[in-house]
């Protein structure tokens, strides 16, 4: 099965660059109660994986997660989704997950000279 980047599906996807920038720049995301406003940064990780839903075939996607594994933050393509991780994973049929810390993000960005996806499964797709 061929899997492509979400950024390449229709030329308008921005998930990899938006989440990379959000995490590295420490932007604030406003979420409904009980979460409230959160500053993205040291307590979050960048996640690459494949998703599949009825509007698009399986494709590479990027999102953020709290480092405790409870929340997913997806601010790609103008969305502001903050949802519990199990719900997000079930809805998107998430697979091929790789989590990156801030030091790993710096290294991978320098090695690959792009915002992702970076791990071996995405290169072989």
C-alpha cells in the first residue's frame, strides 16, 4: 500500500510544518475547560504516524501530544482539535507512530532538511 504525506495529498496540507513550528516556538493554544490555555513546549512531543478516514486514504500525518500521553493537539489546516489520545487514535485508525522530543526534532530537521515525516517507515512507503 502506498502512503503519502498529508502535506502532499492536495498541496494544501500543512500538518508537519505547523506542528513543528508550534512546538519549537512555544505558541499558546486556547482549549475549552478544563484544559484552558496551554503553551506548547517542553511538556509536549511531536508525533508522526499514518491515519485513515473516509475523506482521504491512509496518509502520513503529524500532530502534537502531551508528554503524559493524555491529550492530542492537532492545529493543522486551520483546525484547533484538542482531544483525548485514545479517541483521536480510534477515529483516525492511527498506525506507524513515532514520537519526537525537542532535541530529536532539532536533529531530525537538520538531518533531513524538511519538517517530516522522518522515520524509516515513511521513507519506505
